[in-house]
C-alpha cells in the first residue's frame, strides 16, 4: 500500500525527484493516449523503458505502454483502460510524480479541483480490467439493492430520461455537479453488479458516440474474441443487435465494436457517461453479449 502523498522512494535518494501535471483535453481523449511533457522527456527519456508502472494513492499499480517517436513520448497501450477505470474525463487534472525506473505515482483531480475517490487497492495489468468468473468487481459490504434494480428498467429508453438529461446537462454549476454525481453513482452501481459469466465494463465517452465504435479490453478480446466477426448484443428486454467486432489495427490484439454499434447506441438512447457491462452469454458459433446499462440520469439526485 502506498500512502497518499508518498512521492519519494529510495530509488530517488540523492537525486531530484520530478513532477509534472497534465490537464486532460478532448484531443487526448480522442487519441486514447497522453503525451509526456517535452522537458521531462529530455531529462528522463533515456531511462524510460517501453512499459511504465503507474501507482495511485490507494496502492493499485497499472502497467501502461510507452510510445516513443521523434523524441516525443506518450502513455499509450492500456492508457484508455486506465482513463475509463477511474472515470477520467476532459477537464480532469493529473499530477505525476516520477520515482525512477519507469515508475510514476499519480494524483487525479476532477472538474471540481478535488481529488477523486479511488477504488479499492489491487495490483494488476491494464488488460486484467475484465470481470470474469474468477473475479467480479464486487464490494459485498456495500448495499446497492436500489442501484442493481434500476438498470433493468433503464435499458428501455423513456421520454422522461431525455427530459431529465436536458434538465441537468446545462452549463450551470449545479447541473454539472449533479451530472458528475450521477455518473459516479452509475459507475459504482456497475462495479457492484455481479455478472455470472466473463464480462467487461465500459463508460461511454464522446468518441464512443461520435465515432460509432467501442473499444474491447485486450484481455477479454484475447480470451473470447479471436477473429474479426459479428457479435450479438442483447439487452434485458430480449432485443438483439448485430455488431461487427474487428481488430483495432495489425499491431495489437485489442478489438473494437464497429458497424452496428451506432444503431445500438441510438436504439437504447445511450448518452455520454452511461455505463455498460458486457457479459459473455454464448461463445459459439455466434458471440452473444448481454448488455446491462446503468444510465447517469437514473442516479442523479439533487
């Protein structure tokens, strides 16, 4: 366990520690990677490996690939999983403390300039952020009876959802605060949800809606999605949608839901911040994923 504020390690003894901050911009969210400041790269770039270890105050460690090109560096492979796991959005403020040997500590601040509440501690690689039969994202001591029940009704869009979202999605500080609170509660409810089969969770970002695609975690893709194929998405009302699932590119095992995803989003009235849990119901001959939807609007309260 690494306590909050513990930024100095023995590996840095006798040398100046280094910190830098990054404000998350829409462009970095769309690129699914984060550029490391040029001055930091000039000073420490030669000692950085191809993989960086990121540690948050709760002690949880993440391994993220480092991309290097033309004397520039980015946190890349796995960065999107880190972003989505902690519900980091554009406007968030991240402080990095470098401790040597490609090890970083990170503090995450939301749009209210307040440090976020980090989920419970566990060391893992980014591709392990998948709910499977051996490990469910559950916190048994937390009661979420109301949360779990609400998502069953939320999979069918209603006019009141649109009215409610318009009510809270304005530019007022109260509206933004209520939507942020609703998103956090929706994420918590999704993490408390206990699927019976292998699954993964995704928080809808603007690019998931505007670019008509959804990234599938590497570990889940490697285990269950071995080729370009059509998968079926099914909601709790039994309705199904055919969606193409293809490799993101030739250099990675990561896959994405593409053609057909927009229709699923449209038909289910999905919005930015809504959370989907994809559960593998059937693996052959056609992949069937049950989608449980946790809508931000259902968790907004004044």
